């Protein structure tokens, strides 16, 4: 198949998932065309089955806001027509689904019928998409997609709750390459961060308000009162400086390392004892799944779709949003009991296997095939 993938090229979960999907499809022999404004961060290796098309957005003195969506739709038309794509799979509704609708209509006038599949990822529905500035366009373009998928049951329900969706939304949960994350810890890394055998906690995100990163700092400060520990913050975003300020205020800044955006998450996860995810909402929580694939138990909130991956008392613990005391106690329970921590480690890894890339990719292929046979 010749598949076009449109996504955000950044570290965000939707871009990571879309890129990993494209890479996996290419490995299975499909021809994959990424259409986006920048090379996706996870597109890190040459593969002759992958072609990257950069969307150029020319500037003009008149444009205070260069029209990316128009440039994207035009690039879609060009790639679909000239590379004879079989279908277009767009990740994150805004503005990808509406640009795809525009491209589809332009091509239809030329007798080219391209199926469009839209995968909803989270904030495109729960946060940004619901804003009335975007909602009518989001609703329309989702309904005009040939197929709609959501990354969790929770996101499917949220979408029906907030938008007048007239079509079936299929749930295809996110996946992880468990093999990639099953790394042996690099002792030198662990020693550099925790030289005296301290326990190592980890948080990775885009540091947006929704992640509640200050809760992570507060949990860590509670843990520090009882045992020697270090905390690694991976990623960057608007709340980073607030988290840094709080760590100074609580007197734990010397035990917290903010390392910024990192590509080699598998090496970082391999040295961690616990992954903390304190979000107010997560449609899925891909970062938590990657942690579990690396055998790292997750202490998270019970928001959104997190309970669909993190199993309470097995792969980690779930707590109400903002319940710092309970999350601290759960973390201490694991960190003080090596045997229990190891049991949770195994269970987390086992649970991740259910979301392994090799089980989920065929589901996407089957979905694609349904639309290809319809078009023949
Ligand atoms: O978490 C973010 O803020 C990034 C965002 C994105 O669209 O890249 O992540 C969303 O999609 C991920 C991949 O499907 C999910 O794992 C995240 O849970 C979801 N984020 C939210 O719902 C807040």
C-alpha cells in the first residue's frame, strides 16, 4: 500500500505514535509518505520505503499568520496525485482533518478518490478542539473522514460527549515497541545521576499545565523525607520554570535533574525505578506505556484513559488528580520494598506486551484494507 501520514513532527505523543506507525508499516513493505512541516523527531533512520515531504509555508508581508492549513492541503494534493497514494491517515484533528477534507474535495474534482482516516489523540478533542473557535470545523472534518479512530475507549466517549459525531469511532489503542524498550540499564548513567545508590524517579512530558508537574515535585519532596532519592525530569515546556522554582522552595533542587528534551528514552527508562504521571487528563498516556515496556511501574492519576493501561496494584497505582499524599505513599510503598517493586516491574512489562507494536499494526492494516477494497 502507499500510505500518506500527516502528523505533528514534535516530541508529543501523537507525533511519536504516527511516526512509529509509519516506520513499522515501512518495515512491512508499505510505501510511507510523511507530510509535515519538519522532519518528525522519531524519524531517525534511513528507510528506502519512507519518503518525507516537507510542507513549505511561504511568508508574505500581508500574512500575520502564514496559512499552514492551505499549504498542507496543497502538499497533500501534490503528494497524493503524483505518488498515487492509496490513502491518507491524519493524526490529531486540528488542522490535519480539515486540510485532508479540502485535499479530498480538490482531488475528487479530478476523479481521484482518496480515503481519509483520522486518528484522534486527546487534546485535539478534550482541550483545543472543544474551544468554540475550532469546534464547528473539527466536528465537520471528523464527520467527513472515511474512518475515525480514537486511541482509547475514554477518548471515544469524550468525543461523542462533546461533538455531534454521526459516525462510528473505532478504538485502536496506542502501541509500543516493547523490544526497543527492553534495555539493560547502563550502570555509568545510573551512577552519574544517583551515585550513592539513591532510588530514581522519572517524569517525562511537554510540561504543559495539564501535566501538573508541580505535583511531581511535591511527591518527590515527600519521598525525600523518608529515603535517599533522585528525580529526573525529561522534556520541556511552559511549566518547567515553575517546577524548578518549587524545587528550590522545597529544598530538593539538588536532587532533581532537568535534562530537557531527549531522544533516547529507552536508555533513560532503563535506569528508572518509578515513572510519575500526575496529569489532569491523558487520553492514553503513551509515556506511561513506554515506561511499562521498560519494566518501570507507573504511579499516575486515574484521569482519562490512564486506567486502560496502568492497572491499579499491579503495574503501578492510580490516584485521584491532585492527591499528592496518596501518590507519595504509593511511591514509598514500592521504593521501600524491593521484592514488591520487582513484582510490579514484571507486571508492568507483561501489561505493555498487550500493546506491543506487532499486535496493533495489523489492526491498522486491516482498517486500511477495508477502504482500499471499497475504492476498487
Ligand atoms: O500529552 C500531550 O500533551 C501531547 C499529546 C499529543 O497530541 O501529542 O498527547 C496526546 O496524545 C498521546 C498519543 O496518542 C496520548 O498518549 C496522550 O495521552 C494525549 N495527551 C492528552 O490527552 C493530554
